[in-house]
């Protein structure tokens, strides 16, 4: 069912890699509800994913940005406002990544360089995104900025590894 709930609303959606991504499904629903947005993902994800298909389907433009790079984020926010013709009503931060998890490193045997990278990508990028939006005065009043967490931030889920710490940090920022 479509209700035009987001007609006239503009935003940025981070993190649509393929159709299994939460951001992908969100973008499809936002489009169905009349919202307009810019899609973004890490430059490396442009090669791996199928984001072009989503952009075509939703009539959106893609602006690559590494969410750990302040310069990329500034460029993203500036360009998004130019493309969408004004300030933003919503931003979805749907980003998470742990190299320790990917490489099967146990929580008790972390590679801390990987831990730091995961923290930057999964948590600090949320602060960087919001700080960039704030400095550019890019959000409309009552706009929404959403990030995705997991209950391992509060409860022990050993296999969630250092992502649990990243989610706790993310929640603290929020
Ligand atoms: N899938 C689940 O069951 C679940 C449960 C709870 C929370 N979450 C959270 O939801 C969010 C989305 O996860 P998903 O399941 O859709 O997985 P996903 O892998 O499809 O999405 C993660 C996205 O982060 C992007 N990304 C990684 N590094 C980046 C960087 N440096 N800059 C910009 N983007 C970068 C990836 O390219 C990818 O598109 C994550 O925060 C995840 O932790 C997922």
C-alpha cells in the first residue's frame, strides 16, 4: 500500500549494497512513499554491489563517500542538497563492518588495527556524518537521522565480537 507519507521529503540513504541490505529495502519503500533521496556507499562498494540498479529503479543519484572521510562526507552533504534542491528531512546511516568478524578473529584475540577500523566505520562515522550535517546546517527542523544498532550493545552475544562494542559506541553517540 502506498500513502505518499514521504511526499516532498528529501534525504540521504547510506549503505545499500545489494537487495539483501536493509538500506536497499528502505530505499524502495521511501521511493514508494514519494520521498526523494541520494544514495551513497563507500567507493569500493560501487564495484562490488548493485547500487546502480537501485538508483535506476528509484530515480536517484549516487554520490560515493567513504563514511570515515570528513572530506567525502562534506562533499556528499553539499552535493545532496544541490541535487535535491534544499535541506534534508531524513538521513539513514545503515553502515557496519568488523574486520575481526570477517577474518574470524575471536574477541579474545583481536587485531586492534582492525578493531579501530571497524569502530571508525561502524560507530564514529555516525558522529562524523552528524557533525558534517550540523556544520552545513543541512537538516530541516524536525528532520530525522537514523542509525541501526543491535541488542548485543547491551547483552552478551559472544559471536557478535567487537561489533557489540561498536554498537554500544554508536548508541552512545545517538
Ligand atoms: N542484518 C541484520 O540482521 C542486522 C541486525 C542488526 C543491525 N544491523 C545493522 O544494520 C546496518 C545495515 O546492515 P545490513 O544487514 O544491511 O548489511 P550490509 O552489509 O548490506 O550493509 C552495510 C553497509 O555498510 C557499507 N559500508 C562499509 N564500510 C563503509 C564505509 N567506509 N563507508 C560507507 N559505507 C560503508 C557497506 O558497503 C554496506 O553497504 C548495519 O549497521 C548493521 O550492523 C543489521
